[in-house]
C-alpha cells in the first residue's frame, strides 16, 4: 500500500512539475544586433517583458547562414516559441514552421501566409504615421524639396515612402521628394553619405527608414544645420536641435501584448496582427519643440481624419 501511495505521489509531483514548467521563448535576430538602439532593441524589450513568466532568451545572427544555424539550435533545444523581429527572416521561418508544427513562430514587420497554423505575423500601418511626417516636412521645407533614405528597396520599406509622399503632397502638391536606398540597415556611414547627397541637391528635411544605419542621416542633418526625421522610436536624443520629429512603431508594446496572449493560451497562430493609429501601434513622437505648435496641432487633426477614414494613407 505504501509503495502504491509513493508511486501515486511521484506521478502527481511530475505532473505538477510539467504544468508549472515555463515556456521557452527565444528571439533570433537576422543580420542585425539585438541592441541596435533602434527597432530590434525595442522588439527585444517587449519580448523580455514576460521574462518573469517564461524562459526568455535571444541569439544574434550576422547573416542568413548563421540565422538558419541558430534557428536549428533553438528548435533542437526545445523552444516553444521563436520570434524573428524582422521581415528578412520570413522565408526561412515559414519553411521551418511547416516542418515543426509543435513550435510557434512569430515574424515581425511581416505579413505571413495564414494557412500555416503555427506562424504569426506582426505588421504596422506605417504609412499612416509617415503621412503625418510628410505633411510636417513639406510645411517646414523652404526649398520645395524634401528627402527620404531607405535601408533597402523592399516591400517593408515602401509604405514609409508612400505615406511620406502622400502627406507631403497633401500639404504641397508641388513638393519634390528626393529618394535614396542604401542597401543596409546597419552601416550608418552609407546613410550619412546618402543624406549629404540629398542635402546638396536642396532637400531641407530628410526622413529615414533605415534602422540603425539611419543614425547617419541624423548626424548629417546635425552637421549641416538641417532637419532629420527619425524612425521606430523617438531619436531626438541623437541630435536634439535637428530631429524634427520621429515616426514611431510601438513594436515593444505590440510584442509584449502578443507574448502575454500566447502565455495565456490564446490562439495567435495563422493570424496577421496589424497595428495602426487606431490601435496605438504607430504615430509621431511627442513634439520635442522643433515642430511649431500650430503645425503639430494640424498634424494631429490629420491623424484623427485618418483614423476616421476621411484620409487614406497606405
């Protein structure tokens, strides 16, 4: 009888241990350091917000080969959920998701194939906030020219430019938008050179969507006494007198909410989650004083019009 009781108690204890075991969540960066002082770092902060409830970790990958190697290491290590914060990882992750149905996969800044039940996409209606940035930039430009520096000429960056152009044209139909793509989200020297070219061509304001590389745009603006518009977070600290405003993506808030839903047992797989002005997923940074008060109020009124569907930014 005692032996049987011992067996029952041991089985119960093992069952409880299984119930209480923390989920293993891992973020794997793709060609970008986690602490990039930009988008990926914000994504990590949101991801790490559930560290008291889950076993949270990260791995960094400097190229596709290393990313795929890290992906296999994490899968073999018993991960319950893998988060790749950038769209560049979508193809590799989609393949692995189909081959590993027991693992949840999340890709940031990407629209996923919803037929894959264990794959989740996070995207942002960045054109909405970029519209506001373009409106402000056009009103601040004295030359009739503004600029845009993109990290790569890819679908994830195009909405930033489209919204920026739409907002600028809404303010001034004759405004000229000068554009450069630099082929990197890391090398700030290339972004700085591109910005210097656009300033030399007459641009008064340059908006960048180039991740950490975009810091070079801000440094170029500071060196020449011009305006820069930051991205992903409030980058005013990089050049307080020259950052006009910033288009922010609240990736930290979005990821934290999604991870909490996952840990609470809610279904997140096979779904694209998009966050826009209405969801608080995008917007402009709080006015740092460089945008004239009346112009900022106008931009906020336009934001409300976008939210009501009276203006389309896409």
